């Protein structure tokens, strides 16, 4: 599975919040984001397949996110 670069998280926190984050903190954020992305993607792909499409659209993603199906 592709991984979100830890450096990107560190850069985001530094730029957005003017704060430093430890490697462990950045790794934990990566883990959480990847779990959420996998869950959202799974449902979005399911929505697209249900509609007999190969491409996932913004609507497929939003149907899951707005629908409140996130555990």
C-alpha cells in the first residue's frame, strides 16, 4: 500500500500551525489518515461499481463522507 510521506505531515503541521511534530506524532497521523482513506475509498469504489462505472467521482466519496457511515 502506498504511504503518505511522514515529511509531508511534518511540513503541513509546521506551515499550518507554526509548530514542530515528532516523528512518532507524524507517523501516528499517517496511520490514522491511511485508515480513513482506505475506508472512504472502499465505499466510494463500491458506489461507483454499483452504478456500473470504473471511475470514482467526488459524488461517490461525498456520499460516504456526508452519509455519516464513518465508524
